[in-house]
């Protein structure tokens, strides 16, 4: 049965019927869900998030043609493994931004450009996205980030230096900052 | 917004059943191909599916259609013969339309007829494949045959 299902995923992909391919991968924080479309990585689900809910959400918002197809996500997994090992300071992956829109997407695109090991504030991100007063909206854009880790919303802090929030929980945010900046 | 579950759910929940039905309907040899065709056809049609309440039934129906296609492709390939018999046939076999007529039966009857005559399954196994009692399988088969007699006559 396993071989049949693998063949099915390959044929579906070849025939253009695989709209969302996903797999799960291990990380130091627990299992991550990775999902991509033909355009690129569309969703990273953190260990704290419910896998079935994430998949149902993808089915509703992207396409119900959601299949488990690990083969297509090898490169994403490889880069994440390197990142967690402290051996990769820039992801080089095509991204599909379709799960965020407007101001939120502008905030997230700005976050994607924050260099490894550095941090910015919610206010700076609001300004970059074109509205310096929309600090709260910038915060909620971070909170709704569909592609965490690769779009490094963990690098955004409060102006006071406080951690702010994180979808994967504050200990994870802290650990990621520590990973990227062991000196501090 | 779509209410349909991720397609993978259908695979997780029903792939084993679909494979079992196909093994029953076309045998082990043809089941793998029919399985692929079934799920690819389902995947193709899935986003436009109006009613997501009986996904198992929907998949099994597609599987039966693929099984019928399989039998049709195998059974109706012309066989080379050395001598044509010169016997007048008074009661000809029903034409090639018989499988078309089978295909037009309601799903339960269609499944029962295919499993009985194409796969030669006994009632108990038909019942198992369809997930109903042997009595219900026998009834579906009986109704299906009755209807086919009427269609083809």
C-alpha cells in the first residue's frame, strides 16, 4: 500500500493535480508541518499547532487537493536541519505568500529581510510596511505569520526589548534568538 | 470557502477499502492500476464535488467504474480465431452494450453485478466489499439483473 500511495503522489504531481504537498519533519522543538504549492513554501506549522487544523485550513484556503508528498519538500527539510544545527544563516527557498494579504503581507516581507542574528521592533516593521502608527497591526501580522522560521518573525521584539509574542511559545522564540546569537 | 477535508484524509481513511474492493472486482493483477486511476480521477474531480458527506461511497463508485473500464478493455479485445464458425446464431449474446447498461445501474446494483459476474465473487464476499449484509447484497444483485434483463431485451 505504501508503494501505491507513493506512486499516486508522484502521478498526481506530474499531472498537475497536487495543489498542496505536505510532510512533517523533526526539529529540536518537536514536529514541524511543511506545506508547499507549485509556487513555493506556503505554510510552516509549529509543534504547538494542531496538524489536522492546519491541513483543514490549507484545504479551505488554498485547495482541497492536499496530499502527503515528502519528496517535494526535501530541500525545505534540508535547509531547516542546517538552520537548527546553526549551519545556515539564510534560507534560499521559493515562498508562496498567498496566505497573507495587504499590510500584513508587507510586514512579513519586511521581516523576511531581517538578517540572521539581528532583531527589529514591531514599530520598525510597521514603518517598513508603510504605516508607522500601525504597530499593533504589525504585531498581529507577526502572530499570523504562515511561514514562521523561514520568515523569521522571532526576530521582532517590543521596543522595550521585551520578547512580545510567538506562535510557538515564548521559550521557542527565546531559544531561536539564542541559537542565532549564542554570544548574548 | 470549501468544506471539503484535505484529500489526504480520504486516502488515510478509505484507501484500504478501495483496494479491497478493486482486488475483489478485478483481481490482484489489475487492482493496482485501477487503484491509481480511481484516486487520480477522484483527485481531478474533488475540488468541484458538491456534497462531501459520503466520500467513501463516492470513491467506491469511482472504483467500480474503473473496474468496469478494466473489464471492458480486457474482455472486449478481439481474439484472433482460425476458423469462423458458420453456425447461425439464433440467440445472440447481448451486444457490447451490456457493460454500458451495467454502468447505468444505481451504484449498489452496479457494484453487486460487477462483483458477481466480472469478478465471480460469492454473495458473502460481495456483501463484505459493499459493507452490507449478504441479504442486502443478494437483493441488490437480483434487482440489478432484473433491470439489466429489461434494458437489454
